[in-house]
C-alpha cells in the first residue's frame, strides 16, 4: 500500500514591521497526521544585520471540524543560525512553528528560534 503524501509551502509574514519571517516547506502525511519539514528565514536580535536560519523538524497536525479554522499543526526541531558579514559564525538553537489555517492553508501562526518568538500571518505559496 502506497503512502499518500502531499507538499505544502507556507509563508510566515510578521504582524510587526521588521520582525522575523520564514518559509516553511512541509511533507504532510494525512493518514498518520504527521508533518516533516524544513524552514528558512531571518530573526532579529537587535542587530543591524539580521541572522539567517535554516531548520528541520517533525510534528503533528489535526483537523478541527470547527468553523473557518480547519487545520492546526506544530513542528519542532533544531535551527542553525548564521550571522552575515561583518559578523561570522553559527550556532544551534531550538526551533518550533505552529499554525491554525483554513482549507486553503491561510491563517495565522508563530515560530520560535531560541528565545525569539514571532507572531505571523500564514499563507500558502503556490
């Protein structure tokens, strides 16, 4: 029996101008309600040059059956945070992302890298 997976690419745009943002690509297994994904984005730590991060993680999603919000999900993993010149270096940080979306995969969510957390609007990228 073949596993039926589908791919979703979500754009996390901040509610506050100048805050962190990311793109989250997910492989969704609807039978087992699991998510596997990769994120790319930026965070702001009060520095002139925003650090970039890449992360991978796994998680779960569920159908709600309530109103407009039809899916909720969360992904957790590790992020590699890298500084752009003139600073150099990288470090590992905990990563998590969550979302509550409609059938078109649009809604709201948040993501965290280390101690930085960002509230975002979530939209599906075609």
